[in-house]
C-alpha cells in the first residue's frame, strides 16, 4: 500500500544560523549600542533579551528577517509567551520552535482528508500523520489538498512509499 508521512519539522541548523546572524547584527547596530539585547538558544527554545519593549520588538524583527532569509518559515515559531520583567527593567521572552504535529492539528488534518472524500486513510502516529491509500494519484491529491487547506503550520511530507 502506498503511503507517506505528514510532518512538522524545522531545519534546526538554519534556525541556529539565523540566530547567530541576528546576534551579529544586534551587536553592530547603533540603536543597540550599550544594551544587553541578544538571542539565546537551548534545544528548541529561544530566549530573547532586551532593555525595553521597543528593543524587544526590534530583536524579534531582526530574528524573523534573518529566518526568512535562511528559508525558515516563521510559522515554526510560537511566540505566545508574554515578555517577563527581569532586574533593572530588562525584559526576556521565550519563543518555542514547534516540531511535531500536535493533537489538535493532527485531528484537523484527519478531518480535512475525511471531508475531501478521497479514498485514503489517515492515522496519527505520535507526532506524525501517516496517510495510506491504494493509488499514488490519491496520495498526491491529498498532499495538494493539505498544502492548500492547512495554513497555520508549514507541513512537509516524507517517507513516501510505493
């Protein structure tokens, strides 16, 4: 049975390169002179540091700009956390790099496929969604459908088996 996996996985090497380039630009920009603005990475968690709300916004803009130049989709970043105050009016904000399809998104993918009436089966397996069908054309139609319908996450497809 032909099948493929729908996954959500960022290129962590490019994320690291974007962070290094952002830190380099922040270090050389005049408006950050003498400030403690920087970005740190621990696994899939980024921490942005700045002296004020305005600077925190500027650090975020620099990061998003560098990530788009490196080909990393900004939808991988979950910046829903509120900025935290530190000593001396400094701020920090945590940003999570999303990897793996969460339960709600997996259910939405399954529902979208079921409503399309294409003769394939979708099953959630951990942080991936495996889609199997009898025809290769049906699987390709599902790929096109998911790219069109699921806009909140940059889905990719791998492990295509015939």
